[in-house]
C-alpha cells in the first residue's frame, strides 16, 4: 500500500486551493498522507470511481464543479440532508458514502444573527444554492429572492425551502436591494468564468441597512468584484476562504480520522493568499 491520499476532483480543477489546505494541516499534525487535485471529466466519472474503489491507499475525495450532483448515481449511500448534491465521498467498508460538508462551511460563513424579517437574495439554483437554502432553513430563514437563469430549478427550490420571488439576472438589482443578505452560489466572478453582472453589483447601494451582509463562495480571486462592491456600500463582506476552510475541516476529519488544527486558521489564510 502506498502513501494514504485524498483528493479533489472537478473539471476544471487547476483553480482549487484544497490541496494547499489539506497539505498544510497534514504538515502541522505530522501525519503521513497526501492530498491531490485530479481533473475528472463527466464522461470519466464511472471509470474514476471504479479504479479508486480498488486502491487501498485512497481515503476519499472532495467534489467540486460541475460534479456535485451527477456523482450521486455512482454512490452506495448518501448523507446529504436532502440537498441533492455532495462534495465529500469516503470509502467505508467497501461502500462509497457521499456527504455534504459544504453545510459545515456555510455555517461558519453565515453571520450569527440574521434578520429574518427581510428576504435573503440567493444567486444561483444549483447544488451550492441548495446547500445555502438547507443551511439557512435550519436558521428559520424562509423568505428568498432567487436570481437564476433556470427558473424551473429556482421554483423547485422555493417550493421545498420557503417562499419568495424568482428574478432573472437583468432584474437582479431590485432583488439585491430588497434583501438583508446576498449570497453568490454561482461561479460568476471566478477566474475563467463570466464576470458578475452589473445588475447584481448595483443592487448593493440600495441594500444599506443594519446587519446586511454579502457572502461569495468564489475564492479565486479572493477579493472578487462582488465583494468589492459590497465593501464600497459598507456591507459586511465574507470571502470564499471562510467557507472553503470550514468545509475542508469537516472533510479532513472524514479522510484522515483526526480534526485539523483550527487554531492555525490565520496562518492558513496567509498561505492561501500568497
């Protein structure tokens, strides 16, 4: 058996900072192990998991865009709290078990006190959006402004998680301005993806109110145009590293059997922003 390893899979994958995070913790703890980034196309997923099932050194994988939903059909068991997407897969007694540690990460990123008298604006209707809704559903947030290109998926989210309105991106200014918080659950603004539409950015100026916040799940680049616009409007801006580190900590425990040294978070953030 070789060196025990975990990895992150996706397509593209070069942007991922997950190897930096997990290798940082492995080094701090003095553990023998590795963590890699592996590009896996959609058509290669079946062969990928078939090969990994046979590898005794493989401890599991994180899953990023665009596979968080499509991997479900390839797993033996899923513990995703009815999200319909997983980002962490671990072999357990010959079975592949999928989990969603994004819930842990989003819980760390969300402000402690959310004013539920206002809607929250959510950008996107995919797997990351479902994580957001599931997490805030626990916090009794039931009013939503969902900005999405796919209205059918957005309607299904509202039917499941609460009430609210659906907006197209050209209507996003009103959706953002009328909310207490705005959450980017899309890859918009990420390196290699389309820019965040101006209709979203303009909405921050109308959003100035007590306890308003903006969360960006994107972390490459770290200071996105979305976050800069929020900061200009004096709105609390929470970057993608907060959620990345939170979800990675939960995944690290599943892969390596120990909890990472969270007292080193400040040092880790410096490593991730060099």
